[in-house]
């Protein structure tokens, strides 16, 4: 702008020097202004033609526009740069529109992902709860709430879980099954996942676990630990119990479940609502499978790896094993409800 003005002033003053050698009068100033306007007209026309884009940039990134318009104004008004400037504006606005469309599309995708609730029953798991939650958060699954169902822990499990951003549900009554049920009652998700608080189930399988439910191929997806078991991740007695209970379950119910005692599972809310469940302890996990079989719900299975748990087990191999066995036998001869 300054240069254009100076250019016109100097050319006027040169001609004035030749003719009258007088200083710039008001008439010559008007002439300069007219010339400036004439030179600026094509630029202004281009700006006017692109006013919508400029308006958009103004709304989205006023700082960038200001720096375009003011910092580099000297260059802008000189015609060689005008084309470049306008094409830059055009590129910039095209990119801006494309990226805002992308953002809208990805936010629509996130919203369309069904809400997921991950239910983690916990009892004195301060050594493992942080890692368990961090492992889930690392997966960056959209639309997920993490519910830690605690109430009996005498250690810092609740504090740690809260600090990690999980929602804490207090359940003072005893039992793994009861804790899961309380979690289900408080969950907002359409897909519900169960997971232990002991860092034994790798969260990298969550995405594969929910996929069959999203695709409506299954109401329940079970993990199977027995194929990819890590060395010494299960005690020999737990391994033996799991295998025996799974074989007996399959004989009694004519199914081919690979690991009936796996604690990593996903359910559709629709499927869960069809079940009548009574057990409150560890046998809850078996009762729910029996109900699923009786209600003809679709079950899918995925192989998962399994880590040695951190902290003390809450499972009583003998007592819980007998309870699970009784649950399998008793329910086989019960009428459908
Ligand atoms: N809220 C609550 N959680 C429980 C209770 N009993 C067990 N849990 C939790 O339920 C999950 C399963 O218990 P575990 O001790 O891991 O049982 P398990 O997985 O069969 O056995 P391990 O292979 O030794 O881990 C763990 O996260 C426990 O902290 C209970 O009475 N109340
Ligand atoms: Mg466990």
C-alpha cells in the first residue's frame, strides 16, 4: 500500500516539478487516490469474489487471516503477488473445508459407535488396578465408560481407580457375581464387557471382542485363554479345574465352549436382558452361559492371551470349583424359565 502510494506520489511530484515546480496540491492527491483505487480494483474484485472463503477463514482462524492481510499487505497489493495470494487463500480455504468435513465425518463415526461399558469387579487389587485401567485407555476405544465395582477393598483400589478416571460403584455385598450385576445395573452401554482388575486380561483384545456384537453376529463373545496361555499364567490347579469344568459343561449342554471360566466377555444389552440370574459368587459366570444356551443366544469365541495375575487370587479353587460344578448339574435338569 505504502509503496503504491509512494510510487504515485513520486511520479506526480516529478511531473509537477517539470510543469510548475510546486508542491502536491489537492487535485493531484485526488488523482493519486483514483490511481490507487484503479490499481486496487482487481484485487478488491478478487477479494469480493472469494468473500465467502475469507469469511470462513475469518471465523475459523482469524489469526491466519490477519497475518495474511496485514503482515504481508505490502506484497499483497503489488500485482505479481496478488495471484499467488489469492491462490494461497483458495488452497487454504479448500484445505480448511476438507478438514472440517473430515472432522464432522469422524465425529459422526464416533457417535455411531455403540456405547460400551467395561465392568471391572475389584476386591483389594491396588497392585493391579492402575495398570488394568491404563491398558484399556491405551486402546483409545471411542464411547467407553469404565466402571469399577468395589466396596469391600481395604486397600487403595478405589482411590487409584478414581484417579485413573474410572467411575466407582460401591457394592458392599460380597460376591463376584453380585459385583458384576451391580455394574450391569449402573452401566449405560449397549455393549457390556467384563474384565478382572488383576491385569490378567490384555486389553488389546477389546476391539475384537466387541466386533461380533457390533456386526450383530453374536449376543455374547467369550475369550478363550486355553490356546494362547502364557507360561505359568495359571496355577496347575486352576488350569485343571478350568479344563474339567469346561468338558463337563459341554457334555451337559451339548456345546463346544472352549473356556467356560474366562472372565473376559462381552454381551449385548439385548442378550443380557433376556437372562434370569440368581448366583452371586464365582458360579455367576457359568450360570450366565447356561442361560445363554437355554435362550438360544448366539455365542462367538476369540482366542486371547492370558497373563499371570498381579496380587492375590480371590478364587477358592475347591469351594468355587464345587459350586460351579453344582450349578452345571442343577441347571441342566431345571425347566426353562
Ligand atoms: N467387588 C468384588 N469384586 C470381587 C469379589 N471377588 C472377586 N472380585 C474381583 O473379581 C475379579 C475376579 O476374581 P479373581 O480373583 O481374579 O478370580 P479368577 O480370575 O477366577 O482367579 P485368578 O486366575 O487367580 O485371577 C477380580 O478383579 C477380583 O478383584 C467380590 O466379592 N467383590
Ligand atoms: Mg482373575
